[in-house]
C-alpha cells in the first residue's frame, strides 16, 4: 500500500511548472520551452528516484520476549536493502498504528545488499496478542517535492503482558499484602536435621563452631526448612456491570500483585473461573502473565470455585458480597473501587 504526500516545496514547484508551461506555450519562446522541459524532467526524475529508494527494502525488529504494555523498551530495527547495486537514501521509519509507538528513525543511506541495525524505543499501548504490526517507510529524496510512503506489514505475532509498572495505588495495596506475608512468615523457623562434616566448597557461615570445638573437626549443622507459605490470587472475571475499563484495571492489578508476590519466598497460586496454575510447581510467573495478556471478561456470572486451602488468599472482584462466607473470611478482598482510576488506600483491602 503506497501513499503520496505533496510537500510545500513540491507544491511551489508545481505552481511554477504550471506558470512556466503556460507562458512557454503562449509565447512560443524556445528558452521558456527548454526551462519547462527541464522542470518536467526534474519532476519525473524525482518521482522515479524516490520510488527506487523504497523498492527492495525489508524491515524487521528485535525486541525482548517479555513485553509489558505502556512500558517503553529498547529494541532494534533492522533495515535491509535487497537491491544489490542501488543504494537507498534518506529513509524515515515510524510506527503506523496508534496502539504501538515507535520512536521515529532516520537512515541517511542503506548501501546495496547491506543492512542497517538501529536502536529504537518501542511502546505497546495495550495488552494482548499483536498481529500484523506495521511500519511506515517514507522518503522525499532527491529534491523533496513528493514524499513517497509505503507501509510494511510485520509477520511476527507478539503477546504483550499487562502493565507491570505499578501506580501509587498498586504500591499501596502491595505494601499491605507484604506486611501480611511478613507476619505469616514469622515463626516459620528451621527444624534441626543433622550434623555432617564440612565441605571445602561451602561457606564458613554454615560451620557450627561449638560442635567443631568439641569434636575437633569442621562440622556443619543442617536444618530441614519448613515448606514455604502459599499465597493465592483469585481474579473474578465477571465485571458486574463495571465495564471494560474496570476490567482492564483489575487485570493490571492482579498482574502487578502476582509479579511482586512471586519474588517473595512464597508459593504462588493464581486462579480465575477458567484458569489455575501454581508457581513454581506447575508453571512460571510468565504463564500467569501470558494468560492475563489475553483474558477477556465473562458476559454472565460464573459459579465461584471452592475456597482455597492456602495461608493467604487475595481476591480481586467487582462484587465483594459473594465472598461474604465463612470459608472466604480469611481472604484479603481488594475492593472494586481500588482498581478504578481513583486513589487507593489501605482501607481498600478488607
């Protein structure tokens, strides 16, 4: 798909071309006819050269595998000139879709049969599966009369995670949850397991110096670590009439909490009405983020799952009344208003 745009210089040149041509044919002056012919030739050469510059170009971009929405990331654009002999001059690259922002690039020249590898900054504005991303190549070489554009469709598909940057609201919510986890971890000590000889590759911190003094040998005291506590996040997929904006905020909230909780020394279980995974037993945090990247709201209420067997449960839901049961009393329920654009506070968690 090609597009053309007449520049200001091209407009002025076209006006002069019409004026000179009119005078030349009305007066019949050879000099004016020569000038008119030169101007027409210049116009034709400009269009041909600009078309030749964009012909035979291919574009690919290199970005990380883990991409989050609305978070700028460093990527690279590779512009290849498939023409063996003819170089391409003055190439501009920019994104062609509103949901993707790519910092515009300017490439002065790409030699025939060569490639130019340029760093850039790419931002995906929404989560989800991105297909058919496109870039626009343009040039006004050589005279700047006509800007010729061509859109290049990218063949690769990409899954973009929800935004993990975290607003002040999410940090407030997580600080409350972090304190709750820390309180639950208190007293989860280590039970004595055995005494054994010291190995040279071990750190000296593991040596039990009291036993070593009695036995005359370097001795290490081993402990059987108690199983780490389990934290569950349940995302209610039914927005209860709150609309798509609320649901997007709820997904981002769940993704942000899951991303940070998995960094704690805990086991994480993520559930919804249609998905369940334990980290790290059944998958990784990236499995959770990939699911949240493409999840859609339910059109009607779905049966709630059975209460989890966990140390701590976190519920993100638009309808908190359905969790007013004895089985769910211990859960930290994030109020629906906390994932709206309004400010969140510690009162948002009940």
